[in-house]
């Protein structure tokens, strides 16, 4: 770690239906990460509330962007002088489904919001029965110490176009809260896709998952050449990578893939 680096942490825990317990776990991990020099801390998808399988309680426990969960994050972020990025079950318009949101919160309030575009209607799951998809819009980004951060969520990782739109928005670090459901080869898919998104866009990627038994764990921060800089195994834990902002420019001088590409991303 040097004064020129920026600490980015991935914090792995298992959110539940106990909302205060989720906030307590998040706060404990955030304090540990901040003590290790983190300025941006990424938590899993559904950090505010999670139940498996989904049921009507999801909508009953949904909150607005100025609700108790976001307010608690703002207070904690201000106390620690960090930006907290976490999954929020957000209230939707129809009252039955919710929005799967990710919010980036500093002591000054919400810095960016992302609503999951690709819902997990795969591997026998039907997230769209309970969650409304986000609208396609220009990425919201935020900056910390000269690094630009962007957001995506879990299943979005399987769609390289989402990460490419972040690259087009001049993002340096893609943050990926997830609940990467366990199953055959799913750990391999998770680590491979995090690495692929970093390599093909020549930027950093930080993914935070639920631990087993529901998630695969293996939260990590990956550099623009696909090298893991910080990892968590299968426990509730936090790991911090101290990112060198100059690494992206050095990699892109050797591998100018973004400049050489001949295609753009357009909505379907």
C-alpha cells in the first residue's frame, strides 16, 4: 500500500430476513475494511433483505432510496469516510414486484444507483416473478480519489455488453454485488466471468457474493490483466485491494483493445 493507491474492499456475508442483523453485519465488515485502508467497500446483492425462496415478504420489506437502509448506510459511510456499495430491495411501482437495486452511498448521500437489467431467469430460477427489470439508461458513476466507479449486478456478469457500457462511460472499476447461486461449475463460472470482464475491458472488477450454502463465495478484486488482487474464500469476511490508478493506462498502452474494437453496444 502507498499513498498513491485507492483501497477497494469486497465484503462477503449472508443477508437474511433480519434487516437489523444485516445492517449490523455490514457495519462490522465496513469498519474492518476501513481500518485496512478501504475507501470503497462492496457488499452483496440483496444486502438489505433476503429470503430463499422468494415470497411476498420481499415486497413487504422493500424500501425507497431515502428509506432506513440507505439512511443507515449514509451515517456509516460518513463516520468511516468511505463509499458503501450494497444491494437494496427497492420498492417498485406495482406494489407486488420490487426492483433489485444497487446503491453507492457516501456521507453526503447517494452517489449512484443501478437497477439490475438482466434478471436471473435461468438454472431453474425465476427472478422476474418477483423483481421488475431496470430500465436501460446511461450508467451512473461516481469518483473517489480520481478513480471512476460503475455498477452492475450478479447475472449481468454473463452479458459482456453491460460491462462494455461501463467501459464506454470511462469507468476504472466495475463493482458487482451478487448472489451467485451455487450449483455445478458455478464457482468456475463466477471466477471466470469476473476475470473475463476485467481482461476484455482492461479495467478493475470487484465482485462481492453471498457465502455458501446459498452463494459460492469467492468474492474478489481483479486487475485489468485478470490477476486477483484480493480474495475471500467461503467465510464471512472482507478483503482489501490497494489499486494503483496508473495500472489501467500501463495495460492499455500494451493492449489497446478498447481503441481497436470495431463494434458498439446498442440496446436491443
